[in-house]
């Protein structure tokens, strides 16, 4: 049989302070002069020496945020090949015979990385690509156009 407990406040009925000692205590932040660093000598130097002893700092401190880092959204060859059927179904990539054409800038990707094995012929347009990714795609019979880069001069 489970023992039933009476509510905690019932235990303190008739007790003037409900277990919090003196009447001054348990009054919220007002009993300690406010929240945070309030009353610590920011004004009036009332408690300044105690602040020096504890090593507490006043004011703003910590990390300073600089400009935001460039947003990098890479995709690997492996993930690109896995998502090709869905991209063709969504009409964001095209299939011509056994080769695919994909524009990664329109898909929101910033870089093509060489993780995985290239097994399909893919013509990829990307803002950036690693050397290994370009090599793997070309070995599979595809082509990589890096946007903004000048095409190689014919020898």
C-alpha cells in the first residue's frame, strides 16, 4: 500500500516563518539589494572592497563578436550522387542519356568536396571545388565548372 503524503505547506501551518528563519529572510531579491551586481558598489562605493577581494568584475567583459564567418555549405560527391534521382524529380537537375547536369549554386551549395567515389557522369557547376573532387568527376567522365574561375587555356 502506498503511503500518502500531506502537502508540504500543511506542515508549516501555524509556523510564522515556514522554516526560513528570521522574518527578514526569504523576501526575494529585495532582501539582498537586488539581482546580479546590484548594490555592489557601482554607485556610492558601499561594497567596493568586497568586490576587490572576490575578484568580481563590473561592466561588460568577455568575447567580442567580430564580423560573422563566411557561410560554408559544402556537398560531397557521395551525397550529390545519392541525391541525383530526387534532384531530377524536382527538376533542379537534368538527365541527358547517362549523364547529369547540376548547378550547385542554384541549390545553395558553396563547395564540392571529394568525399566518396564518382560513378556517374555528372556535369557540375559550383562556386568552388576541391582538386580531388574535380579529378574524381573527370575520371568518371564528367566535368566540373568552377564559377568565377577562368577556363583552362587550350594548349
